């Protein structure tokens, strides 16, 4: 009987040891993180880096803002003037980020006011580490302070780089700045510039509005130069990422090199067409104040831009590849298709898209609109072919 009694006491003691007090119960699960509701179409604008690098100042920025308006780019949909790295000079005694007073004597708030006075939006750059890629102060440990500062300057867009981050966790690091921007009280588009190292397309949807998918672009058709990639190399790396892109959260294959002088006009047309098909952010990177008419015509092609800005926000897929000849296509609002026929070879060649490539009935007759010639072509049934120049594209809308 004593054994039975001792056994029962032991059970009671063990139960008490493993019991969880009511006040220690697990808290209810937090609601899923929501997106910030911004950038429902891919952002369009201009960034200082590809052309000017660290050679930036207040005059360059004001001239770019003026040129964006006078060139017709604003009317074509461009709106952000983004100052990239090297605008910072340090932090003051309170840890406040300080702009270089020699380069920006009027201050960032005044520069933001000027940009806004032109009907444009103001973008700025920082980094998730202690230092930016240009070795200026980053935002690590100052995220909420910097976000409040940017908001007070009227910033509408933040590009956030990934230099000097070492062992930092990418997702939580970017989430911290995302929270800081939301707490600032100002709607600020958040550009995750993490170079695709930690697959931000898997976690960035409710943290940022766009994320870089690769290392940096450089003004070259194909080839790699250190951490820089040519246009075709970056294009290849977009294959398989289509499903992660959409309104408010975009794959970013990096800024445009159109007009920077190292590629041909045909190659620049291809670059612009393919980025539009990819529903990529269209961030010009040339000298807007010294643009040739030919470059302006590429950057302000409203029919190509309309593909990029299509409200469905579906990124193009490579639906056919025959050696150097490829077909990229995406559905558009209203049931149409945007199609890019790409010739990567060194000679002109006929490139064909079949309705089978587009998962359409071969008996279907479709209207064809040439988006570069700005004219309607004869209806096509079952397929469409075009003679495409070397390193060129034909871009059509089928409806």
C-alpha cells in the first residue's frame, strides 16, 4: 500500500514540475507581415551611380531633375530622382547622418523640395552595414534615426545596399530598416540592393518593394568583369524568378545603362525592351542633361513603357530558345501578349514565335502592333516572324 501511495505522490510531483503556469503560456501568433502598399507598378526614375559614381553634387541633381521634365521623361512616367552613394560626409555628435556640405551646400531637405517642385520624387541611398560601398557611413545601428531623418527631408525612395555586412542576417537586417521606414510616418519605397546573395525573392515580398537579383550591371552586351555583369548575363539569371514578381514586389535586374556609350543603339533598344518585358524597375542611369535624341527616343518609348507598367505586373518568361534566338513573352491586362524576339547572334536572322509557345490555339488570328515602329502589322495566325538585327529585338503586342 505504501508503494502505491509513494507512486501516486511521485506522479503528482512530476505533473506539477511539468505543468506550465497560465501566465507563461505561449503568446498568440502575430498576424502575417503586410506589404507597405507602394510601387504597385515597377518604379521609374533616374539614379546617379551608373554615369556619375561618386562625382555627384547639388548641381548635377538639379540638372537631372530639370532634364527629366524638359526631355519628356516625366510625361513618359519617370518620377524618382535617386542620389546614390557618396552624398554623406559623416555623423554629428548626436549620431545624425550629415550630407557633404561642399557638394550639397543647400542641404538635403532643400534639394528634396526642389525635386518635389518639379513634380518629381526624391530618392536616396544608404547601406545595411557600418559603411557604404563607397566607405561612407552606413545605417547599421542607426536605422530608425536615419529613417526619421530621411522622412524629414521628404525622401520618397530608399536604395539600401549590402556592403560591410559580414555576418549579418539579410532578412532580419532588411526587416529592421523596413520597420524603421514604416515608423517614420512617410511612405517610402524600399529598394533591397542585396545582389541576390541570400535569395531575397524568397523573403522580400513584405519587407521591400524591389530586390536586386544579381551583381551590378555594366555597360556591355555580354561578359563579366569582376562583380559586374553584361546585359545578357543578367537576363539569363532572371529565368526561374518570374513567379516571385508582382504588384508591390519586383525582381530588380539593376539599373539601365541606356545612353552611357559602350553599347550600340540596337543593343540599348534590346536592353530597354527586355527590362520592360521583365516588369523591371526602369531606373535610367545616363546623363539626362546631355541625352541625344536617339537615346531619348528609346527611354521615352511610351508603348514599350506601357508593357513595363502593365497593371497585371506579370514578368515575362523565356518561352522559346533556339541557340542564339529567343522568345520572351508576358500576358497583359485585357488578354493581350507582349512578345520580344531576341537575336543574340552576330548576324541578322529571322526569329519566330508560335502560338504554341504562348499556349494559344494555332487557329487564332491576332492583331500585331510593332512597339518600335509604332505601327500596326497584318494580323497573324498561328505564328509571327520578324527579321531581327544582330543583338537586336523585335517587340510586338499581340491582341
